[in-house]
């Protein structure tokens, strides 16, 4: 899922934001939309599995606890799920009123909107993308810190455990 999210960010930030709203934007926009929908579905399934079936692995009792940071961990994970799902939902809130599904995938012949900022969700989508990038960067740095500096099996604990 991380690869899907990073690919979608790259397309959005590096390609779509720098391309005028012409026919040349159809392919990157279509891929961006498809990946966003796939991510939304994966987040829903993964969160449901996390709640109903799997419990996330916890740190070994022998690991030194950082009281404040350990208390933040569940909130960061919830923010990652919520932020990722909200990002995709905001994308849908742009795509539906702009009729992007028929324009991009149905090849209706209609032109893309001159400016996507006429849709209120566009500003939120862009702002949330930057906030979510910061949260993901923090998450990656924490994983590197725990795995390589503290020597914990952090990456090994990142998969679901059935308990």
C-alpha cells in the first residue's frame, strides 16, 4: 500500500499540478484516480481487518519505553488511516461534480474544467496531501529509528499478527 500511496502522491504533485488541463492530462489523471480508489478500498479493508481479525504487534516488554511517544503511536496509526481515506474521499468530491469519470475514462469528449480549484474539495485535497506527506515521513523516520538505531525488530512487527 505504501508504494501505491507514494506513486499517487508523485503523480499528483509532480505531474498533475504542473500540467495544464488539456487532453495530455487524461492518462496521468486517470491513473491518479484509479490508484486513489484502490487505496481507499485497501484502507477500508485493512482497517476492518485490523479491528475485527488481527491485532497489531506490540513492542517486546524488554524494550525501553518512551512513555509519551508510546502513547502517541495508536493515534498516529489512526491518523494515517483517516488521512489516507479522507484524501481519497476528497478526490471523489472533486471527480464527481467535475464529471471526471466520464471525461477521463468514458472519453465523453467534454473538456476538463479549466481550473479544479472551482471545487471546494480541491484546496482541501492539496492541503491534506502535504499534511499526510509530513505524517508519512514522520512514520518512516520512526520506523528507521526503531529498526536500526534502537535495534528493535520494528519492521518485523509491521505485519498483522493473529492473536
